[in-house]
C-alpha cells in the first residue's frame, strides 16, 4: 500500500466528520444556539485539509462555513458598547473648542 492509498480512508473519514460537524452546527443555529470556538476550529481544520487534498466538501459544510462568515462579519460590524461610546465621544465638541474667543 502506498502513502496515497493510505490517504484515501483518511480523506473519507475527515469528509464524513466535517459533514457531521456541519449538521450539528446548523442544527444548533436553528435552535438559537451559537457555534463554539472548538466547532469553528475543527470545521476550518477539516476543510483546510480537504482543500489541500483537492477533496470537495458537501453543500452542508459550505452552509456552515457561510454561517461562520456571516456571524464573524456581524461581529465586525457591531461594535461593543464601549467601542460605540468611544466612537460617539470622538464627535462631541470639546469644551475648549466650544468657547468663544
């Protein structure tokens, strides 16, 4: 058996695990539960391996990746309360500039 032959079962196993993980993530999302960092890390690692080995993943895996991207983008677009207050405060006129000469 060659090294390439040994990779096939590994690829099939990782593909199946990625699909199961994606199903769990999407099911949790439909129940209003967020994904966890370990789920994110595991799915990204699996898809990276699959990509590097030119193994296409099923649509459900792509759906989970798209969900991650949407939620990450939403986090970037929604500043925390502290950040929003600092940002809003930067547009308030300072006392010194509001005094007339």
